[in-house]
């Protein structure tokens, strides 16, 4: 079912980031299940949170605007939509700090979004550019990425002797709690322990290569499969090729970008191009060859073809993964006027102009000379 995120938040498509943030803040305060006891409050709260997660992210918003709700939902899972969305940060200016979600909102978010995301590892997003030909035909492509991989010195444990002690800062919980008083109210902030990075344990003999983190930065070449008919913004998920964190590998999300083609323009499955036709062929008619993604195709030019005329070559466009169909190639005719002509050619054109009752300085050929 199509979702109009702008309508859900009650903002215009041209709304600024601040307007989107303000709209979400007001609706979140109104519909949070711990404050609103209506039966549909939790579902309503999830919808407005999903809308904010998309519209507050430049990349997701751009893809949503470009492809619409249905195609966007195929590109992003629910987990991907909510990933990296800053729900807590928008309330800091209201004096609640992160505790507004930690104490009051935390329970509701736990009910609705539990199980989302990896327990360990850090997902990595990377833009991979492919040519129009590669997107049309698909196939394997080798790319190079920079990521944090498992340290081979300590096996990713961060400790040379493999021993770890319980963190004394968080007492093994991986989290620290801060209580802040405001008037008659107390607000609780729960955050990741900085001493152990949320692991709950510290290294007794930290690895020097990874400095106890268990992961090291490295360059890696990967062979990825580009599906036939790939389109701009298509997201490919590669498991276990994200950043190493919390003793687990995250996932790699490849966002495909179609490189600009020198002669073709792609819209969905259709390919558009222009071709120069000699003015004699346009006037007399004849056969020409049209370059397409499938090789050259012959096209019959009718006598008297005018500049700007378009012809459609059925099935000669690009394969579109979304509709699983090959589009057409639409070619626009431009008339090629010679920059120089021989004396004999000029005489013939002058005769043509005379017979057409045109005078020098007037008409199409008259303006040429």
C-alpha cells in the first residue's frame, strides 16, 4: 500500500528539515503510546516515526521523491528505514535530553522496533557506479571498499591473551545511567559505556595492532553481482562485509549509481538519443543506422522528414528490473547541414531554390548562403 509520508506528517513536499522536524516533534508528543491511550496510538506513532526517518534523511528522501512509495519500499526494508534515524536528538532542545526516549519513549520503541538491526557489527553504506551497459545486461563487477575488518593479530577479540575482565565502569552491562533532576522531575539517560565501548568487558592485554578494538581499517576488493536491469538507487545487501564491531561483522549496503552515458539517456526502461541525418537523406528519404544498447539497428527515414521528428524502435531499450521488461529506443532526428559545399553543389542548390520560387536571403537554403 502506498504511503504518503508528507501527508502523514502534515507537511508540504517543499518543507525544510526544520519544518519536518517540528511536525514530527508535535505529532510524537501527541501520539506516544505512553501518553495517548487510544487504541491506534501505537500504530499512529510508528507511522509518523517511519515518515520522519525517511524525510529527515537526505538520501532516503531523494529516493522516495524520485521513485515513489511502492518502489521505495522494495529498496528499503523496515530495518533500513529506521537505521541511523535520530529520534532522541530532536528532543534535546526541549530540555528532555536523550532521557525522553530512554525513560518514557524507550518502552514503546522497544515494543515496536525490537529485533531490528544487528546486535553487533556496524553496517556500511557505499555508492557503486555502474555503466548503462552494465545496468542493462547485469553481471559480476569488482569494486574496492574501505572498511573495518577483523584484526588477524588477535582474532578480533582485542586481547592478545584472549582474556577479558568485567568493566568496572558499567559493571558488565555495557551501559551507564545518568540521572538529571529538573524541578520536581527526574530524567534518566542510558548510554553506551565509553570505557568498554558497550561490550561490558575490558581487555587485560590489549592488542597493539587494533589498539584493543578488535578491528582494523583495510582496503578490500569484492566481486558483486549486478542484477540485469539494475536502476539508479537500487540497494544491494552483502552480508558480513560491513564494519567489524562488538565481535561481529556488519553488512554492506551498495547503492547503485548509473553513470551518465555519452549518447543515451535512460528513463525507466526507455532509451532516448539524437542522431544527425544529412539534409539530403531527410529530403529524399533513405536508410540509416541507429546505435542502440543491442548494437546498430536500421531505420527507414521517410522523404521530407523534419528536424525534431522522433522514431520508436520497439524492444531496443534497456531491461527494467522493476517491471521485468525491455523498453523501447526513442531517437530524435536532427538535420545535419554541411559547413562547406562545392561550387557545383551550390549551383544545384540555387537551382533548387529558384524552382521552389525562393529568393536569395529568404527561405531555408537562402539563409545558408
